[in-house]
C-alpha cells in the first residue's frame, strides 16, 4: 500500500508540474517543442515495453499495453504535426 501511495503522489505532482510548465509556453513554441517531445515519448514506449514484459498479473499487462498504446499515439501525432509544420515552409 505504501508503494502505491508514493507512486500516486509522484504522478499527481508530475501532472501539476507538467501543466504549469505547458501553460507558460507561448503558442508559437508549441510545435517545435512537440518535435523534441517525440524523443521523450519514444523513451516512454521503451520503458512501457520493459515493464510490460516483466508484468506478473493481468491488470499489470493491461495497464502496460494501455501505456504502450497511448505513448505510440503521442509519437505518431507529434510526427504528424511536425510534418504539417514543415510542409508550411516548402516552396510551392
């Protein structure tokens, strides 16, 4: 029970800190920062794969697969936005 509370505490603090950081970024910087965040999401995919491979129960496996899926969606969406931004600068 203690580990769960510590994990929940870290999750809530990370969520609040992330929200605070994101709201301070001007809109013109969101797309370039998203491109850089794709690398972090890629690391999250690798971490979720490692944790899911060592999962012991059905709940852990389901949560791991869900984490892999959400991180993958984030990476793909980030690349799509980056591609769209780069197409804006191509000569017609």
